């Protein structure tokens, strides 16, 4: 049995926090303050990873030694473009009109930093999302709910847009915001077991 390590989530996402708690973890939340608009990358998958690493590094730099930092960031790849949170309701409406009946790939970058050793492990998880065909009235009602303005890709699997997603290929947690299987593998790269982080 090892001493209990403190997990820090470098994200304001309630969905990510919920996933970790459901998996037996109880992270402390520290928001990074990273300016996401100032960061660019060659591909959506790389962008998600670079953003996750930037968030984790920013938070790790402020912490006392001993804590494990997890940073994540998600973008939806559609037509080769990285789509984050829509800027406003008009963009969310146009986004849904473009996505319906098509498939996109949700890319979530993950970065884990062990502040004891300074070691870092990171990777991007990808899940294909097959969107349904909500009509204009349904899309307008969804946008009016405000939910799509707060999430990457303007949709969620665990919220009001769930009826408008026909299916996914891959890890559903990754679409919600964090891939727990990938997190386990990244922790293992740092010689840590996810079971040692379970709350007693």
C-alpha cells in the first residue's frame, strides 16, 4: 500500500470531474487560466494534446510537490477543422446544421504530470461520433437551452443533445471529456496505479 497521492484536475469541466468521481477518485480542481485561443497546432489531434499539456504544466508550476496533475482538452474534428466551444448561439446553430447526419471525431488530449518526479505522460484519445438528424426546430430548441455554448463541439453525450447522437465508435468517456482507460495507461507510464488513487 502506498501513501495516498493527491490528484489535481487542471480543468473547470464539471463533466470531467464527474467522470473521475464516478471512477472512485476525488480530485482537487485548479483551473489553469491558459489562453486557449493563443495556442495553435497542425492537426486537431495535436491541438487537443498541446492544450492539455499547457493546462497541466501551468497548474503543476503552481503546486507544492507531491500532487498529480491531470490536464485535458477536447475538440471535435470535422472536415479537418478543430471545433471547440461555439462563440455564440448563431455559431452553435450553424454548427449543428452542418453536423447533422454526419460523423466527426472527438479528440481529447490528456496530460499527467507527477510533481514529485517531474515526469510527464501524455496522449490523445479519439472517438468517432455519428450525429443524428434533428430538424431545425429541435436544433433551435437545443441551442436556446444554452448547453452547446459550454462544450467542445457544441454537443454532449450526457446532456440534452444525447437524443441527437445516433452512436459512437470508441470510448464514451472520452466524448464526455476524459478517457479513463487512457488515464490508467498514462499513470502506468509514470509507475502509478489508478487503484492507488481511489478514495478510501
